[in-house]
């Protein structure tokens, strides 16, 4: 198998321009990522799962006062 892979690379991929080889790598990585996500058996995650995470940290914090304090800190820095 490895010998066949090396032959394919030498005959078909190496002669391509760098841009074409990068595009081929992009396609290959995307294909592998899609296959591996399906093979893992894990459902795809959503960024929305993070909604509300850590909200207790901000409880009682006035957003305007927080931003004002940040700006004042930035102004004091050299």
C-alpha cells in the first residue's frame, strides 16, 4: 500500500503546482474530517451549547461600569 501511495504522489501529485497541491490538501483534510466525525459516532456540537455558560460570573455587574473601568485601565497604561 505504501509503495502504491508513493507512486501516486510521485506521478500525479508532485507535478502539480504548489497552489494545486494546497487545494488538494484542503479537499483531503475536509473529506477526512467529515469521515472521522461520522466514524466517531459522536453528534456534531453546536456553539449554542455554550449559551449562558458562566453567567453567574457576571451577576450583579453593571456592563456600562465594567466597560468604563476597562477604558480607564487602558488609558492609565503606558
